[in-house]
C-alpha cells in the first residue's frame, strides 16, 4: 500500500481489500432517453422513479432514474449536438456508459483505486439535498466505459422523484452479472486490472475449446468481488473458421464495452412469459437441445415442455442448477442485449449451454451477414 494514501483510505483498506456493497446504477447513454426509459418500463417492468433535465435545472441532458426492485438504471440523452453523450451515441450507438459500484466511502475508494493504477475519470463530487446525499467518483474501464464509485444515503438527490403507478413488474429484481467484450489478447489484462484495482478474484475460466462451435469461438474469464455480489465476465474473440460474435460486437460498438447485463428473477418461466407477451423476443433454442439437456439434467424437477416453449436454457453445477434465456439485440446495431437468469443454487454461468447458445447467436449473426 502506498504510504501517500490518506488515513481515511488506509482505514478503508484495512477492513477489506476493497469493500463493495453491490452494483450501483447502470447508466445508459442513448439517442432518446425518454423513449428508452419508456421501453424499459413497458417491456421489462422498470418503474420510472426520478427525472433530471432542463425542467429541473439540468440544462445539457435529460436523465431518467429507473428501478426494478434492487436494479437501478439511469437513461440519459443529450440536449445539445456537441455533447459527450451525443458523441458517445454517434460512435457506439446506444449503450452502457457507466457500470456503478456501491461503496461505503466513495472518496477513499477512489483514492485507493487510483493508487492501484486506475485512471481517474472524475474526482469525487458530493450532491446533497433534503432527499438524500450522494458522493460519486469515477474511474475509467474498458473502451469508453467507466465505473462510478457511489456512496448513497437516502434517495438519489440528483433526480426529482416521480411516482410510477403504471409500470407492472416482470419479476426482475437484481443485477446478477455484467459482461464486457474486449479485444483479442486483452482479456487477461482486464482480469489483472480488476484484481489489482478492486482485489477481485478469478472465478471461472472458459477457454476456446469450451466455448466454440463449428465456426466461431470466444474466451471468457469471470472476476468477482464484494463477497460475490459483483460478477464481471470478460470475453475476448478467439479464432474460428468464421468471425467470432465478440468480434462482430467490437466492429459495431467500435471499442470494447458492455455486451450483456444478466438480470435475476426468482421465477424465470413466469417472468419470460410476461416479457414475451410485452413484445421482447429471446433467442430461439432448437428442439434438439432439449432431449440432450433432459438426459444431462435428469435429476432436476422442472416442466420441460414449458421450458422448451419459452426457449429457456438449463444448466447444472456442483451447487445446483440455473435457468437462463437471452434477448435478441436491444438496438439496431448487434451490440447490447439482456440475459434473464434464475439461480436454483448454481453459481456458474451456464457453461453446458454455451455451445447451444452460441449456435443460436450465430444463426442471428448469419442473418445479418456478419458471420
Ligand atoms: Fe451471462
């Protein structure tokens, strides 16, 4: 530990290599924040609980605060053409700008992260009013993505509260993991970054044998921190006969960035039936997947007919099983999508499903002419 650290940061680090309470808000930078917020509300059941924009004294942007139980999204759009949000959207299309982490002391966390080599993006700012108090400091991550370290008491003071009596929950309640796509050869550098800066540990390692189809491949490692509440898989493309889906992402997002967010539900069948009925499509899983899965997972008590009807993937590890499904792309470019996941004990990421999943993704990739 660098001796230049303040006593406050030293005390912070003494308790835990990097105390974290969980995922904070995930901020999306989009071309039309109003409609994106309305879409997350209508299609996924988020409540719009706060707003900040010209009407509330924030001149340069419109921002909506959305909540689905413990999941918090911020959706922001620029009011001006020469604005950093407008520039970001021009390069990347709509996407995730900020993957926030909740910490007990944002000033100390920022100081520690920078001391361990993280590049600062914005020094700590304090926002305080009668609704709450927030301290936010931000460091740079992969591509144009940043991580805000957020300390929050009460409600987020940046937003004027709104009551949402219209939204109907789809049962999504927490962020399970957030996945980064990085360039070929960079995965290990980012694993090392999260280890060094946040003392995250390497949870899983999938090499290109595990995650390859006849045509394409990728490699993936998962780092975890905050006693397991933060899980960040990091993918890089691997060589196959055709273009890796990770490379397709990098070509269209232009830089590394967030590929998917996995949102938890306690009842995936009910959640996905609801989400499908609202118009969200998930990737098709071919019939051939199911007899093999049923055989592999014969000790699991689930209704396979319903599982197949909703194209749900099932996997098992030493601790239990999990159900998961993946949306099609959530914008025009083949970049960001969602996963919905129900964990019944399992702590893994559906390794047994990767092949079936990637073949499904490749069918979509081929339709776009990018395979
Ligand atoms: Fe995932």
